[in-house]
């Protein structure tokens, strides 16, 4: 896998997508990622987790860019507020179940 040939951090989402449909349905790609030896950092996100991969990449880039760090922090705060609001709305939903 190319990520063991470089000093760069690896974001393996693309490798997972490429492996889908092959004989092992991506299992070989996943195993190569989770079995990286010490000293080779690999950042992983869930399958079909493109949004999380983008946030992770933005957070890495923001380490060296204060303006981007502010934007990422604002985005995550808005995301937190959206989730909190959705959870509050979900608590208000009442279901009546009929059993028999």
C-alpha cells in the first residue's frame, strides 16, 4: 500500500472505495490499514465517511493555518448545534403503540 512508502499521513478512504467489489470486498484494504506498523500514522474514517474524512483533513491543515482553524471550529460548533437541536426535537416525538 502506498502509505507505507511515504512520510505523509494516510487518509485511506480512497483505497477502501477502490477495493470494493474485489474478491475480498475491501477487507484486504481495511486489514492493510489497521495493521500498519508503529511509526506509520494512518487516519481512518468509516466506510462512506467522506464528510468525516474532509473534516479530519481540514483539522490537519488548520494546524498550520489560523484562519482555517477558526473556520473549522465554527463549522464544528454549527454542526454540534444542529445535532443538539435534532436530538431535542426527537425527544419531543411521542409514539403510541397498540399491542393486540
